[in-house]
C-alpha cells in the first residue's frame, strides 16, 4: 500500500524546475506533502483534498489526479533552500497517512 | 507557541529490554500520530490517537503499543526490543487528523 514516489533522487541547479510524482494503488482521499532536511523533522508543505481543494503556505504547487490515483508536486525556479527529502503521504479515508519512501532533492548553485 | 516535544532525544538499549517514549503535542492539538523512520523504509505509520482513543494502527507487531492521556500527551512503548527496532521515532500533532501535522524532533533509539 506504500505509495511509489518518482524520481527517487534528483539533482538540479538553482533556478531549474522539478516535478515529484506520487502514485498509489488505492483510491486517494487526500494527499499530504512534507519536506525533511537532513537531521531535522519533516515540515508540512501542502494538503490536496479530493475535489481539488488545496491547502498550503509555500510557493510550491501540486496537482491531484483522482482517476490516476496520483499526485505531483511542482517546484519552480528552485532555490538552495528547497534541498531535502520530499515525502508524499496519501490518506485513504482513515486516520492514517501512508508515506512514500521519499524523493531526495539536491539543489546546487 | 511551543512546538512538539519528544523525550528522550536519544536512547541506547539492549535486545530484550523495553522502552517508553514520550510526546507532548502543541497546546490545543488533540490528534497525535507516531511514525518509525528508517533509511530503507522511510516513514512508517505506527498509530494515531485522538482524545485518548487509538483510532488507527499501522502494521507493526503487538510489541509496539501506545496511549494518550487526557492532556493529549502521548507515550509509546516497545517491549522485547529487537535489533531491527533501531530507528528514529517521530510523533506529530494536529488539531484534528487530516490537518497539517507538526512533527517533533524525534527520539533516536539504538538497540544493541
């Protein structure tokens, strides 16, 4: 049931764009996205709800495709501070988030 | 507003022992979730508590248990420790499950 994230790792130069995908084998109720920097706790980025509502507070966008059971996170004009491991956490309609294994993003100057 | 606190931050135990980890959520948050984080498996859900009730549990053996107190503070217990239990244990609190989760710094458990 663990969602599959792709790519597993990516290296970008500052200013480039990135897309991180999260695919599930089950129907999604909502998807949470978190970023974890090395040695730190995960930090909330965004929640996407069934029906298209999006809740977040960073300059990062995301999409949620119910039919494809997939969510994508879009990072545009990446900054050095975007480096870290990104986790998607789908919710299947219960009080549980099933996180993916993460995508390691490295931004270089 | 104080963040989520976890104690202790580091623990070293030997196989067969048991351990109790503590989590104090952000004031006003009633939902507390616990996760195990290892390099190979990522973040694995352990359980979620709300108003002292466990509402969901992950796929972990019965050696892993938890509880939540009336002040929303939560503890998790691991009995008969195994080498594979070595991990970072994170707790996260939220107003209600489904909202933004705030993670604590974690407890690093090493089992020798």
